[in-house]
């Protein structure tokens, strides 16, 4: 039976949805930041770092809990940027293959992430060097909180650019900001559960997402779902 893709556009998170970047890059960068700026502070664990990403969010954690000044935030950014520039994280096995097949069926691939656009592009070029694969649209980190996730701004821009209704897109994320962005933009959201398995995060995502994927293979199958004519 012929049909169209049920979801014509994927709006993907990047870190820990597409690439294993927290364990490989972001957390080690944070340890270096603490060593320099808060040498007497006991570092939180990797799981605790995931939880800070989940709630209240990294900027809130840095400014409200660690009490970083604007100058310290700039130093933190420079250290983080050095780490992200020097090391390329690994894509989860099968992820780019899933996107490649989805695109051959006519799907649009977009990214909305707290990573910077040039870093996201570099990761995709490196991770798909045999058949260079780049997303069609990328919205990365923006210092204007009105324009970055969980604001609906990037989703609204993507829908407008692609001439799509909210029901024709699907957000894929591993953390709460993606869920909040989905709710305020009227777009369905599914959970990428293959990057970490922390009970508090898992239960929240299972409760608030359309479905929760523990394996990339299950996500791959789901995005190829068609609507029969």
C-alpha cells in the first residue's frame, strides 16, 4: 500500500541523542572548569551532570548553584569550546543510517540543539564521511534564550520554512528541554533513551513523550512509519 511518511520532518536534538558527547566531551570539560575556577568544589558525578542538564539546566546550574560570574561564564565557555573543538564525539551506531534511509523516503532532517551550529556540522561530516550526510536545517546555541530550546522559536521557523503543520513534524530528544519545546510548539516528541539510563530522567520522558526508545533500531523503524493513502 502506497503512502507518505507520517512525520515529514524530524527535529533532532544532538548531544546524547545523535552523539555520545556528554560522557566523551562535556563532562570532562566541566571537570576541567571546576579544577580551574572552583578547585575546592567536589565535582558531581557523570549521572549527576546528566541530571543537571535535565533540571534545572546547565546555565542555571552554573549561575545559581555554582554562582559563576559573567567573567567565569566566559572562561567556562572558552574551556568548553576548546574541548569541543579538539575532540569529535561518536555517533550512536545506526543513527546516521536511520536518517539516511528516512531522507531517501522524502523526510526532512532538522536539528535543534544547545551545541553550536559549526560543531554540529563538523560532527555530521566526520560521522558520515563515507557518504557525507548533513541535516537540512540546524538551529544551534543562541545566547538569546527567546531563540533557543525550549523556546518554540526554532521549531516555528522550521515548520514555516518547510511548509508543514505541527502534526507533520516529530521532535526527538533525550531531556526535558525537548519535551517543553514540543509542548509549547504543538509538535509530538519521542524520547531517545539509548544515551543514558537514569531512573528520574527515564520516568519523566516515558510519562511525557509519545514513546520511549531504548534502542536506535526501534527509532529507525518508527520514523519510517507511513500514512496509507
